């Protein structure tokens, strides 16, 4: 199992979603993808995309600086 | 079968090409397939270095409005149309170029960014793409 980290802090629509999708496509089943971002809508939409694709969102972590971290398992 | 979004990009206006590519990238990102049928003014955008050459659909003000919007976009860290197209292709998005427009406007294949184009077609190609699509838009 490998872990891929994506940093999309400061990026806006649709980059966080697109970068997340790119990483999912490259990942093997069982791999984990961790996305770090600041775009507010993407925090909701990345889990929506995962649900649509039948992927598991392991963790959504929010900290104080408007930053969020989402962990996905393929 | 995977759900699909099919978009007709008829307008070549900068803001509308942004809409078409953002929606199409969004569809791909949500796990759908996506196709964009570029026709009429939209087809002009497939010319080499042509993606961001269109005016704004409103308040273009001879290019001043476009310049202002582009600088605001840069400040807001909005990605370029070329990057959106690059991502669209990387995620498996399909580009169809309208042959009739090429004929009417005298556009030759070598004038277009052919590395983006998956297919050259007419209305039948669009209908076949769109008939099973969950989302279809005319922009």
C-alpha cells in the first residue's frame, strides 16, 4: 500500500477536485490519498465525488487556518 | 455503463469556454465520462494558441473588460484554460471538432491543436454521444 500526498492549498475550483481525481486514477486498490487544501467548496465536494465513485473517505480533518485534510482509500 | 456529460461548446467567449471546461473537468472528477463538441465560435478555440483568444460574453469593452477579468482571475488563482484542457485530456475527456464549421470557416486540420482532438464529426456524432448522457449542455 502506498500513500500519496497532494497539496492544493490556495488553489480554487476545479483544481482540488481535478487533482484528487488524477491521484485516484493513478492509485492502486488499497492505496491511500491525502489531500490538503483550503478551498471551502472542495471540502464538501471531494467526499461527494468519492461517494459517487464508491471510494471510502477515511478521514476529514479541519484545523483552524481554514485548512482541511481529507484521507481517501481506493 | 459510466454516466456521461456531453457539452456543445458553440461560443468561443472566454467566460463560456471557462464554463464548458470547468463543468467538463468537474464531471470527470466526479467519476463520469465527458465529451465536448466544439462548433462554430467554440471551434476557433481549438486553433493553435486559440483557447483564450475569445472576448468576454458581456462587458468586453474592446478588450478592456477581458483584461480586467483576466487580472482578477489571476489574483484569485484561477487556472489557465490551457491547464484546464491539459487536465481534461489527462482525465480522459473527449474532444470532438465540428467538420461543418471547419468547412464553412475554411479551417484546416493543421491549424487546429490536433493533439487534443479525438474525433472529427457532425451532428450525428453529437447525437450518438448525447443520447445516453446524463448531462448535456449547450454553451
